[in-house]
C-alpha cells in the first residue's frame, strides 16, 4: 500500500507589544484537503488563519476522500510548530465494489402485496407509510462505488473518538464500549456522528440509492437474499433479551454482492434526505430536507409491522441529531473519488 506523506506546517508568530497575533498555516499533499478545527469545517488546504490575542488549545483534523485523516492538537505558544503526518490511502479490503449500472429502486404494488402475504400480519396493509413512501418503483443508474462489507463496529468507532476527542456513545463507560462487544455494531450515534466518522476515515455515508443497490442487486429482490422472507437469514428477533449481534453473524443472508447485515441487526444512516420518489403521488409533511434516511431495519420491530423494515426498499428517517439503540451505519466511497482508482 502506497503511503502519502502529508506535511502540516503550523506557524505561530508572536506580534510585538502587548497584542499577540498568531498565524496558523496548514498545507497538505495532496492539496485541497478539508480542514476541521474543533470539529468545525473551516476551509481547505492551503489554509491560513490569523488569530488575535491568546489562542487556546484546539483539535485539528485534515481530511480528504480516499485518505485516512490526520489529526493533531494545536497548542498555543510562540515560535514555529511543524508536524508531519504519514497518511495512507484507505484500505479497501473490508469494502465491496458495487459495479456501475442500472437497478430498480422502490416498491411496486405487487411487491407490497407479496410482503403482506408473507408476513401474515393482519394489521399490516398495503397502504401504510412503509410502502407508500417507497412508491413508485423507478430505474436508477449509478456509477461504481465501494461500500463497507459490515456495519461499523464499536472497536472501529473507538479508534475514531480516541483520535478526535468526539464524545463516546452515551451507553459507553470510561470512553469505551461494553466488555466483549468489540464486533457489535456501534449504536447511539447520530447522523452527525456517522458523517464525522466517515470524513475521518476518508470515506462518506452511502446515498439511499447506493445502499439499496448494494442490498438488492439488479434483480429487484425484496430481501438481500431473495424474494422469500427467512428469519434464519437476518437478525430481527425483537423479543426480551435480544439485541444486535456481532457483524457478519448471518453469512447466509448476504446481498448479491456479498455485503452483510443489510437486513436487520441495526438501522443504518445514509446521506439522503427523506423525500418523495420521482412520480410519487404520496404526500407527508415529513418529506423535504428535514430528516435523513435510515435503511435496513434492525433486531427490534413493532409487533404490528413485523420485520418489513428489513426489506431492501424499506426506509425510515431521523433528524441529524437523533440517536437510537437500534441505529448505526456503514461507509461508502465512489470509485472515482479515490483519486487513482481502486487498490
């Protein structure tokens, strides 16, 4: 794997007299990396900022798609501070390439009827919001992209919070996850948290269309494994004492591209807004740039709905700050975003 050396030069110049002026200069190779200070995006490299008065300690991150981010603590003081980051291209070994091409997104009336018959729930009708918000089915043409084979784990998320200082999920103690749950999907993360992790990892959240294609392939299947519901192929247990399971626990339920846990286990954040599909006649005040889309269902579901959330076409929604014990995420990145292609 080829390493890319990122040189980060932070020059702090003390002005004459009582008034202190600090100049912060950040450069990188490759240039055009996004600069974050204390978690806020402030510009791109080369970046120069003049700070009047005393400067407090701040956290710095330099991020570019296709490269794992560099982090440092920007400390106050005089003189010149130079730091060198060794940034490597991201590792694609735990990602799957989804080829470019067309697929069918959304739900048909026939599919909705079939699902109702399969699940056998009298309270589940073809006109509930789960189905209406997914209609009509339409064709989408996507460029090639990579998506994580597994939902993001607690262990991977801990690396992120240790490097950036971002707060841990609220059920963790002493900044770490419960013992023995390193391979469990991280939960209690908001869309903002998930998006920040992806930036740090040199990736991004998948769009709703990317997520759905990774789950159902090009044959418009209802579930990641096919058209027949099979409770042995996904974690939708939903009884007392159940919960998420280690990622990859259902190898028989992988998608056509070999992606795990796209049905059940935990809902997954995407970058898409919860909006009507092209040609839809369904309206709801929830549509618009208010909620982000979640995909895939989870281990928990309401009795009246059953596991219909685990279907490939199903989508839920939440605000960018919403956190839940049934919501996590995985990352993606476009093949063209890698700058030089795959590895």
